[in-house]
C-alpha cells in the first residue's frame, strides 16, 4: 500500500473561469481510521458543475471550500481498512471523498454499492447524484404528462441527458439544447430525443427553438440559464413547470449578468419556477435509485462517460467540463478497479 | 330612464404611461336585453392594474381591447330589465360590465350579491376579485405558517393590503412595501403590519428591508416586481415561496427593463416562484368568498376605498392608480345607490 496520498487543493479563488493554477497538487501522509471510520481508495472521482460554486467565497447552500482545503467531490472507492462494524476490506462504496486518492471518512457517510449489478462508475452517474437529480427535479417538480413538450438545457450533460430520457419514458416530446454537433447527434441518434439544437452555432436560436416546439413548452428542465432560458420562457404554455437544476452559464462570469425580466410571463401563463437540490430529497433517495436501476436494466437509460486519468488530470478535466468539452459524465480514474 | 349610455373606449394604445387622450368618452344608444340577457345600471366601476395589460397589443391571457372598444372592467350594478329567469329588476349584481353606465350582458355572466350583508362596493374588493386574488395567491401558492416572515409589495393596494392581513390572520410576521408615508402609516396603524417601508423615499432600500426581516423572508407576495423584488429575493430563506400576482413596475415602461438574473438563488434556497390568475381558481371561488366574508364580519379584514365620481373621471383615476396615487381600492361611482 502507498504511504502517500495525492490530493488536489484549492490554491486561489477563481476570477471568472477557473485556471489550473487555481489548484494545487499536494502530497500528504496516508491517514489511519479510528473507531467508526473507514480508509478507502478511490477508483473514480466525479467532476460536477456544482463544484464551481464551492470555489467562490459567496455563501451558498454549502460552506465554500477554504484556500488550501481538498476540493470536495463524490467518488467510488474500495475499503482498504475499516474501523466501522458495517464495512470490511474490499467493499465497494460511494461517498463525498474529495479530490484525492485515499480518504478516511465516517462509515455512516458512505453508501455501499454492489459491483455485480452495474459498473461501479454508475454510482456517480445514472445510479448516483446525477440520476437522482434528474429523477426528482423532473418528476417531483414538473410531473410531465404524456404528449407534453419538455425542453432540457445542458441536455448532453450527466443530469440533462437523464432528465430527457426520463421525460421520453413518460411519453413526452423532448427537445434538447446542447453545445456541439456531436452532442446533438448523440441526443438524436442514441438517446431518442425528438429534436435538439446547438445553441453555439444556431443562427436565430429563438426562432429555431420555436419551430422545434410547435405546441409550446410545458416543462423546462434548466441546467444552463441565461439567454437559453430567456428563449424557452417566451414559449411556455399555460400551467408550465420549470425546474431549475443548474445555471452553468452564470457560474464563471466575472460580473453578474443582467437579463430581461420575465415574472410577468409567469403570471400570464400561471407558471411555476422551482429551484431544487437533490439533498432536499434525502428521504426519498431509495425510491429514486430503485426506479433508475429498473430503467437502466431495461435499457431505457443510456449514458456515456468521459474518463480522465490520474488525480493530476482533475483540474484540467474540471475546467473542460465547465466549457462543455466533455462527452458524457466527466470522471477521473484514480486507481485500477 | 336615460336613453343614452356613456362609455369609455380605447382611443389609442398607450406608449409608456397611459394618457387621458388614450381614451374616448362616447355616447351610445341604450341597448335592450334579448332572451337570456339582462340590462343593468352600474353603481361602482372597479379600476385595476391588470387593465393596463389589456390596452397593449401584446398577447396576454386575454385578448387585447380593440381600438374603439369599451374598456373592460368589473362593476356592481342593479338590474333594470331582465330577460333571464334568475334575475329581476332591482337585483344587485357584479360582473364584467365595462367602463360604461349601462350594460346588457348574459345573465350567466353575473353574480348576484346581497346588499344587506355588506356594502355593495365590497363585491369589487374584499368580497370580490381583489379579495379572492389575495386569498388564493397567498394561501394556495405560499401556505404561510405561523411565525414565518411574509413580505408584500404593493402592500397598500387593494390586493396587497388583503394579502398582508390574511398573513397576519395566519400568524405571520408581515412586512409591507408601499410608496407613500400615508400608506405606510395605514399599514402600521390600521392594518397591524409588523413593519413597512416606503420604497420611494428609503435611502439604502435593500439594507433597510434586510433590517426589517431579521429572520429572512419565507413568503413573498409580489404585486410590483423590478428592484423591489430583486431586493426581496436576496433575503429569501430555504424553501421560500414567492407568489407573483402583479408586476406594476413593469407595465408602463416604454422599453422592457433588464435586471439581475437570480435563478441561481432559487437553486441555493430550493425556492419556488409561481405566477397565477384568480381565474385559475374558478372552481374554488365559493370557498374563498365564504372565508373572506367570515373574516370581514369578524373585523379581521379592513379596507378603504378611493372613489372618483362619474364615468368621465375614470381615465384620470385609472392613471392615478397606476402611479400609486390612490388611497385604497380605486372605484368610480357611476350612479347613486
């Protein structure tokens, strides 16, 4: 066993887009678990847009990461050494293990996973936080009905691609917005979206989106915000439901952006906009995981992964994800499975 | 009986704030009711902010008023002549009778009112559309709980003053935002609001509002929009509920306004924003009217009225209301009761 833990810490708070120099790679001694704790070795680290918010000083739903602190993040891992009665060496687990190769955490903070039922990386995707986020954010907030038009922004992302597929399972007409032709092709050819639009290259984005939504928009699952959301809001139908999952277009701005005010449209359309965190559904996670696992087994949920290699690759992979360069769920492989 | 009906029609679509020259006073022959119809003479005409939207060409939840058409509006009236089995001469009624002294309407479009139980003008206020708007917009969308902080914008208006009082009945701490010191005094001294703030004169409005909401904001009932709403949104608590009833700050702008984007705040606070129209509660109106009448009889709901005299005064009174000059529900008296 190694005696050194390689970690990525926050070196400085980013101004606008993060740079690799905002991170440090540090070497730490391997910690030992005390009673109730478990030492794990991570296999896959998950990189997610929410992490950008944690790098900023502004108060959010979670404390900001301190300068010099290990970056937070979910990971799947194997237990190396357990001082907790419910875990033993070799168990596969998922938890908030951080951007590091090894971690010592409280046993109660870990979720056991079953490597024989699905690839362990799915615990960070369709059978993990992104899947649950799509499941509750779409179904609980928007209750999509057969035949309704559902628009998803960030549609090729880990969450958006699942939200769109769940809407298809519910019998909706699904329109995805994404940022590359390769992503558009994936949505249409592999995931069965009814229509998809590249916001980076479309001339007259608003007009094109309107053409793709001839019956208006009943449900909008928003990962992006900004001008894409403004365009969708213009098309909403009476009693539309908007689930606000992310606002990635706004996370890296040096100055906050202004935009058209559209609360009047919510009145006219008697429409709802609701923000959510998957942590708000903590008590219902088993329900979500069970249903997602069934759909995955039935072949109704597809996913792909973009896997960077080695902890030292995490900062650049994270920045690439914020720029939309990843093709599928962004992971970093930290050890062999 | 007069043989001439005086009416106010839309002469031209306003640019920005309406002017009196955007209206015409016209004289028409008195119509006669045919089978199923009723001829009524109006006593009070209600002037409401939503009418500004109907003067614009833009599509909304209702058709725009055509140039030359009588302005729409609710009124209380007495039946002069009935060709409908359920109405007879002398009945007091409420309905969408328009800005005119007489109207012929379908009987099924009228609601009978009981002049002995409350002043007939209340059918345009606490026991009418404004009361029902406050009732459903606050209770159905926001479900305020005892001890929660509720902010109301347009708090001295016909709807806002009732929304705030209903929140008080529910045991909330209520903070009103209004546009004159006389309105602020009324909210504090007569209606029992816990705090109130004059947005037109407050220096550092945001800071003052924050001081008046030391425990943050759980519920926001918005009649105004714009910078007031931006300030409230910065203060919302986790699981806050925002009911969007009106956006009067935006109705008379020549150019649409931009403002800060705050969907990210909805995510962080897992908060909901919902627009509504009272017409969306058509099936539940009896429930609302019953409860409002009980509270009114118990002295728990107070109101005041600002009454202009004569149909010819309606345009100026309407413009004054849009500017916040009215003290209480704006009515126009069209005949003696």
